[in-house]
């Protein structure tokens, strides 16, 4: 998930109530649905963290002197953008409800 994709997401930034029947409709098991969404949220979090670190590295300055610490305006703007994004679990739930997550149960296939 790239930054451009994150701007287009309709996931809520605050807590919302989700219809349980709608949430577990794909698996008919609430625990399995939660597990799938949780795993996807971990993946999304890793992607966002990697992207943020890469962007902040572009602005990094390596000084030996502690006295030369200054705030980089671009770095602050990038950080603020990522702070305002919906949380990874909200993004994962949105993907789940829109049937954008592929999953399979190997126990049922055997």
C-alpha cells in the first residue's frame, strides 16, 4: 500500500461500530474473521512503517555534534501526514468489508 493509495482510502480515523453479521459474513466465524483482519493489519503496519522510515531517511543529516540539532520542516510535514492516517486495523477492516483481502483455510481444503 503506497502513500497515494492511503490518500484514497475511506477508512475511519475514529472508532465506529461495525455490524457483526456483515463482518463475519465471509467466514461465518467471527474469530476467523478477526484473525484474518488482524494479520492484514500487521502487514499494513509494516508497510507504512517501512515507507515512513524510507521517507524520513531522505531528510536525515548525520552530524557528530549534538549542538547542531535542528528541525527539518519537510520531515515534520511527512510525520504529520502519517500521524493523520487511519490506523492499520481500520484500514484492514475497510479492506475486509470491501472483499479486498484474499484468504484461504487450509484445514477446509484438506
